[in-house]
C-alpha cells in the first residue's frame, strides 16, 4: 500500500498505448499513480487509482486532483499524456474537430496543471511533463496536421513559459515530442506508410516514450526541455 513517503504521479490518457505504458513505468519507479481516461477500468494494483472522465471537462481535473489527495495525500508529478490527432486538410476541419482537439489537447492540460500545481508547490517541488508531437517543429505535407500543431505547439510554448515561471520554486516543466508511435490509434494497414515518415525507417514503440519521460523525471537539472523522440524526424528528411 501507498505511504505518505511514496511519490505520486497523475497520468492522463492512461487506458491504453503510451498512457498505459507510462503507468507501468512509474510503478516500476516506485510511484503510486492516479490514472485517468474516459474508459479506464480499475485494476488489481492498489497503488494505481483509476478515475474515469473526459479530461476536456474541467470537472474531471478537479475530481482527479481530489482523488489523488484523498487516496495518497500528495501529488509530485503530472503527466499530460492525453491527446487526440485528426489529420485533415485545413479547410476540411469541422467545428466538432476543433472542439474535440482543443478540448483534450489544451483545455485538459490547462485545468489539470492549474489544479495540481499548488499541491506540487506545497510539497516544495515537483515535475510537469507533457507529450506533444514532432510535427509541431517539422511539418510534413504527407500528414496534414494544423490542429495538432496549433494545440501541441501551444503545449510546447507553455512548457517553456511554465519552466521559467516556476524555476526558482523547484517545479520542473518538460515535454516529450514523439514521432509516430505504434499504438492502437494507428491501424496496422497504416504502419508501413507511417514507418517511412521516420529517417530510421520504423515507428516508435510506447517504451521509447516511457524511457524519455522517466529520464526527465529523474533529471533534476533539466527543465524547459522539449525532448524529441522521433526516429530522426526533427533532424530532417
């Protein structure tokens, strides 16, 4: 069972793919985890508390933070992993697309981070890390991605701004910028095309992103960093 000395991480988008792998990664690091997504189900691990909810709804952020404090008594890390990607030509995006992408990618980040930060400060420090996309820095005509760049690019800018704002108060703020990762989000028939987008010729694995996030978690002199884990996409094509 968790004790007051055990660190606690909140992880969004935690039901599958990168999020589920992050839950496992933080547990191996010894953290208790509050895992949230719309469809997440309780598991057998008593040090993983699951909270169902749409992260685009501000009330979900309140419930997640309250649940973390009630069960574990503290918050040390927030991992803003939840994200949605819709690839369409710019003029084909609908109002519903815009609302969905901005809600999860930006509104969710804003409310959860804002709700959790006072509790990190109360403990004398903590870590906020967000998962973005390499397309922010390296647009690709084969993958139309304006809404991803608009929202995840905002997270990258916010990462640097928050890192500077809270640097003297022992709050570190970082981001991991992935290439295309092999998750249930990408049907098998798209894998060959997606692999070819990366100079290394393959898609990434969820474990590649977990390794990057955990590196940042355990790197006390690193803040304001956008760590590209993208098979060389950020280097060129």
